[in-house]
């Protein structure tokens, strides 16, 4: 047996590279080194049966192969080849009459079987754990509210979860090509998505999809690529969320905003021309802020409506809160006074301060005989007194002093 060591060593080392098996492939250098360094150990085991040494050695080889990232199937095939080579060598020793070689053969077979069984259990447990994780992930995908699609690198669909099929309105969404479900108008965007996914690995944005019945909808989509450890693209994935509820909510929000703006505008319109009853036949309209071409018609409208509704004979227009009185403001007041006269009411202008009076004089504004007062109190007293006088006159009484 010792004389055949070199021949057996070559057979043992070369068993890691089996040209007849593409799955097994080339054994890594560190495994070859272990085989070489362990040669004396296993040859002694063959001659002096100690199965534990062979078993430990086989387990070490398996761990090295596992650390290299080999699959369980590949490790088991490799151990099987080594075990067969060891067995062939010991059988040669048996034929040569080496003492104890027959027992060594049985021990080697048992040790290699034990090692293979240990790895088989380990990889089976790992496979079962991976299967459990896969089942959990599939359950999550099947029950996810958002659409999930997985395709080959060329875009051919491999999987579409129920949510994706519902969005597309067809159970056939799990077949075909990813682009089959995208609206034709998005062709340019698809090219951008492919470029972004290639460059940074993903794309996130709004994409328009088409349903089986021809209708379409906007969706928030995230497309990304899955790569292997070697950087090879192994799948293309997309997560899709129907944006219709979000768009509907946004539309409702805009509608509410528009209604609020209209209500605010109407409230401001009312505040822009408030009309207050002060006494029988007397109304007051305190003006605050700037008077412009848009506000004047509203002032006249409110004034005429109030006079007609109450039968007022006097309307006090107070301009204390008007910061600037210019030709346009003066013209607005004159128009309001003339409109009031047409429906039988008299306008009393109050809040005419010294600066305002000077401005009116400088502008040569004709107030048409309108009564003016510097304070609201004086204007109110004047209007109430005139109303009393008119009522007494209508009743035939003596004029009030």
C-alpha cells in the first residue's frame, strides 16, 4: 500500500475536478491542499482502521466547500467522489493483502457516509428554512394591498400578485411583458425608467397604466433591478400603488379650497360695504380701507338695497377709515350720493378731516350740496334731527325747534 501512495494521491487530488460533471467543476486550490496534506492521515486510517479521523477529515472538506459558496448538492457530489476514490484505493490494498485493509474499507465507507449524511441534514435544514422564508414572503406578496410584479431581465413577467391583477382588471396580468400593462403614451417615460434603473438601480414616480377593459389610471410605481453577487441582473421588479384615491382626495381638497375662497370673498364683499341701521329712517355705512373701481359698485348696490328695504331717508357714509381720499374716491362718493337721491334718500358724508377737506377743494370736487361733517357723531345727530323733522311735517305738526 505504501508503495502505491503517489498513484493514490494523484487520484485523490484529481477527484475534485471531474470533467464528466459540469455541476461539480474545478475543486478550489485550498481543497487540493487539504487533500495533499491529509494524505498520510487517511492512508494510516486505511491501514489502521480509525473511522473518526476519516469522518473528521471529510467534515472539514465539506465545511471548506460550503465556505466557498458551493450548493449542498455540489458538496455532497464532491464528498461522494472523494469517498469513492478512497474506497477504490483501500480495495486495491485489500487485493494486495494489506493487513486490516478490509476493515479499513468498511470504516472508510461508514465515515464518508456519516459525513455526507451530516451535510445532507445541514443543507436540508437550510433548504427547509429557505422554503419557510419563501412561503412567508409569498404570503406577504399575495396579501399586499399594492401591486407587485416580477419579471425576467428581458421584461417577461414571472409573477404578479393578486393586487396587481386587480389593478389591471385581468388574471392574465401574471403573463406577457411588463410593457403590456403600461399606457402607450408612456413610451418615452419607459425609456427614462430603463435608463434610471440601469444607472442608479431604481426609479420612483408616477406612471400611467392601462386596464384590460381599455381604461387607464395613474399609479405611483417603484421599479428596480435585482442583481446576483456577481452583479448580473437576475430579475426586474415593480411595486405599484393606484393613485386614483390620492388624486380623488386632492380634487376634493381643491374643491373645498375653492368653496372656502368663494365664501371668504363673499364675506369680504359684505365687510367691504357694511350697512348699519342707527335709528328710524337712518342708515350708516362706515367705509374702511381703499376705495377702488371694483369696490364702488358693491357700495352703491348695498346702499340702494338697504334704502329700498327699510325706506330710509338718510344714509351716513363715514370715510374716517379711508386712508387716502383722491379724485377717484371723491367720484365714488358722488356717484353713491346721486344713486341714493334717485330712490329718495339723502347722503350725509362724515369723517371729513381738515386734510380731506383741503384735498376736495384742491381737486375742485363738486359734492352736489351733500351735507358733510367732521365726525360721525355730528353726522348722526344731523340725520336723526332731519328725519324727525320730516315725520312731524308729514303729520301736520309744528316744526321742531
